[in-house]
C-alpha cells in the first residue's frame, strides 16, 4: 500500500513530464511507422535536403532546425548529410549555428525521454549490448570526461548515446554542456564542407577531406585505448578505495 501511495504522489507531482514524454514518443512512433523508409531515402543526399528545405522559403531555418531535431530523435535518419546541407544552404557559420541548435534540442529530448520512461523503454529501441557498453562508461567515476570523449571522437553513435545518457547518472545540465561543446568541431567541419561544395572550392574540399581522414585514422588506431581508459578508471578507483581502507 505504501508503494502505491508513493507512486500516486510521484505521478501527481510529475504528471506534466510524463504527458510530454508520452506525446513525444507517440509522435516518434507515428513518424517511424509511416515515414522512416521515405525519410532515410529522401535525405540521403544534401541536394535533396536543400530542395526540400527551400520549398519553405521564409521558414527554411525553422524547418532545418526541426529536421535536425528529428534526425537525432529518430537516429536512423542520416545526420551527417543534413549537417553538410546546413553549410550548403546557409553558409558555414549559420549552417553550423542552426545545426548546433537543432542537435542540442534533439539530444535534450532523447535524454528527457530516456530519463522519464527509463531503461526498459530504452531497451526496446537500443540493443542491450550497446546499452551495457556505453552505460559502463557513462557511470564510471570519470563519466564527465568519458561523455565528452565519446561525443568528440568519430564513429560513436551520438544520437543513440543521448538515450543511454538519460538512464545514466549524468545530470541534464552536464550532458547538454559537455555533448554540445564536444560536437562543435565535427559540426563546424561538416558545415564548412557544405559551404565549399556550393562554391565548388575544390582546394578547401580536399583539405577538409584530408583532415577528416587523418582524424578517422587516428581515432581508429587509438579508439581501443581511449575506451579502455574511460572504462578502467572505475576499476582503478575501487582499488584505490581498498588501499585507503
């Protein structure tokens, strides 16, 4: 009986959050059910994205930001293509700014959904193996630097990671601050690349391409050591604690 009373009291105090979460989830399920296939195909190249957004003329910025939010929440939509399209549409600076706004809002929604609906819900959209893999890193004693590194390096499914962060011990403020800052270099490069595509500046495109390849190669070589560093700190901390005792 006490548990039922506690649950009712909790529901009474947080009904607004649960209602919002349910609305967001239902909307996402509806989009996934009817449009996920066409969306993935439709937004597979930045020329298509540009034509789609340009149809909205004066509302193109808002549509682009909403599209960025959707590609984070529905992580099957290719985010890199949309990020490049931002520079292609609005120039590298404003394309970067609009992408950052949309991705930050989308990440906040993913985090909030996971934090509200819990691990059971996250387990329905993400494999248990991936949840355990990233949850271990986000619950370590160096979870802040771990989160920052995971969002900074290429190859990590960052949109998926936002859901896992929501069921970790990380606070929303830490999550948004660290993930947003860590995303800046990659987002800026994508937007810059997009702006140079429309200018047909081959020299700049080649330079950006070389930089991206170098980063990818370095990340591939060092990824295991980086992941091991994030994961092992928890073990070392426990051993340090035993020595103090």
